[in-house]
């Protein structure tokens, strides 16, 4: 699958896709977005399949995600 992205790269790419999908997309834009999602899915396989089992693990994960998104806005 090639080089994996780091955690924050995955969070930021996933957030970008989510924000774009909430807009009114035409068929061509939706197709482009799906192709982008396929790339992110391959690059972030570990990130997307890593479950957070306990409340503590979920809280740590949520803080990491929030930090990545905050850092992206700087």
C-alpha cells in the first residue's frame, strides 16, 4: 500500500472529505470526492481500522483528533 500517512494527515484528509461531502455536489464532484476517499482509505488503513475500546481510549483519541484539526487551522 505504499507509505502510510501520519495520524494528523489522516485526520485532516478525512475532515476535508467530510466537509466537502456536506456541500451540494454534482455527479462529477462526487466522483472526484470518492476517488479521493479511496486514496485516503489506502494511506490511512491503520487509522481507519483502529478501534477505541475503553472510554479512556476514546477520550485520548478525541483529544488527538482535536489537536490535529486545531494545528491544521494555524
